[in-house]
C-alpha cells in the first residue's frame, strides 16, 4: 500500500479531529495514500503527485523555496496488515482515508477496512475523501460508511475532461452515502457548483461549500459570503477546522 511519507520518515497516519464536512470535530485517524490522477494548482497535498520531471503547474512555483518532489522520497510502500496495526494503535474507531486520490488504491482499502473492523468491531466508521472521478466497486461501497466527494472546478487548473465525470457523480449521489464538497473562491466558482449539482442530481443538503484558503485570514475573507450563498441555495457550509487549530501543515 503506497502511503504518503512524513518528513521524519513515518507513514502519514495520524490521530486528530475531522476538519471538514458533516463530521467536523469528530476524533479521527487519518490514513493518507500517495499518488493522484489530477494535479490541482492550489493543492496542499502536492507532495503526493507533483514529482520531478512532470509538467504540472502549481501556485507555489514562483516561491524560490518551492520545488517538485522526488517520488522515491515521498512514498512508503507498506503491507496492508502493517498499516492496519499502526492505524488501530490509536484506539479510535473513526477513520478517514485520503490522498492524493485514495481510490487509486481501492483494493488496499477493502483489505484495511476488513482488518480494522475485525480488530475494533462493528463500531468502526470509515470515510473516504475522493475527487469524484472514479467509480468504486460494490464491495468497497458495502464496507465504507461515508463518501466525501470533492469535485474540482476550473479554479483547479485541471482540464474539465479530466476532472469532471458526470456519470460517476450521478452514481455516487445515488448511493445515499455521499456528500459533495466544493472549494469556492468567486461567484464564477459558485455558478459551476450550481451547474454540477443540477446535472448530477445531487441533493442540496448534501452539498458543502468550503472557502478556498490555507490560513485563517483567507478563510475569514470568504466565509461570510459563502454562508450567505448556503442560505440562498440550501447548501451547507464547511469551514477548515484543522487549519484554524493547527495551521496549514502535515500530520495534524
């Protein structure tokens, strides 16, 4: 199982609280895999995909301290059983699987959920954070409790042909397990959200608008306007609690 590697060399498995969406504030163990099928220019987990030699642009390219990553230094390949042991050690029954794009590792997650449920019992709760471009299979959907879908908008810098799979979004919405989180900065972004929600048949109360930002200042600048849009359209608002508590850093 290909996990993101923390600077100190450990796999990115950590105990914190869920910072976004429906279960914000819930004590949770996060497991982050590496690799992604998209390349969003504002991505704050670009160490999972922005490898040396790739052509992808990032908002930090003008920063003299920023450089693309060496793939071999940022990935740890571990047996699923070892990942389960590390994740279960916290004694918390709530798990979030994230990335990168975690559904690139669907079979590994199936194995991990089975082991964790056998260790911790039926009280376990599993969420996955995915970009909505991949359709999971029946076994995965039976085991997962919550799908947190984050479809990318044009503000990501990714071509629509890569980032939008209308049939996949429709399928995910129909599972009854999915929430849809959109990173919003401008009115244009909101127009895209409304169009996608209508085309994909997503219930309004399963739509979360989240301000684009990696600092408290950026979040505050957009929060009031976004709350007003949620009130107007029946959507939900999602803050980024982890950014407010810990700043924009890894492993928290």
